[in-house]
C-alpha cells in the first residue's frame, strides 16, 4: 500500500481530522505517524481508495515521499 500524507486545510475543524482517521482505518488503511506541528498524519492506504479522501474539501491529501534539498 502506498503511504499518503493527510492534513487539514486552513479553517477546517479538528473533527474533520478525526473523521479522516476513522475513514482510513475503516477502509483498510493504517495510520503510521501523527504530526505534532500541523494537524495531520501519514497512513498506509489502499491506492484505489485515495479518491475517497481527496474528495473531502477540508483535507489536503498527497503521496508521501522523500524530500531532497540541493
């Protein structure tokens, strides 16, 4: 399963993040890391289900990956 990062958009209520966590686990995913500085998490999540999170207007959803600086 690919890893995705999920975070709340500005102005979104924290309950939206709790709902997203529940959705991840209900759809066969696993939360692997919760962020401290921003409201969000990283999860292993089935690729064919990602669209269900991306359709939520309160969430930013993106593929997790390595960040490099030059």
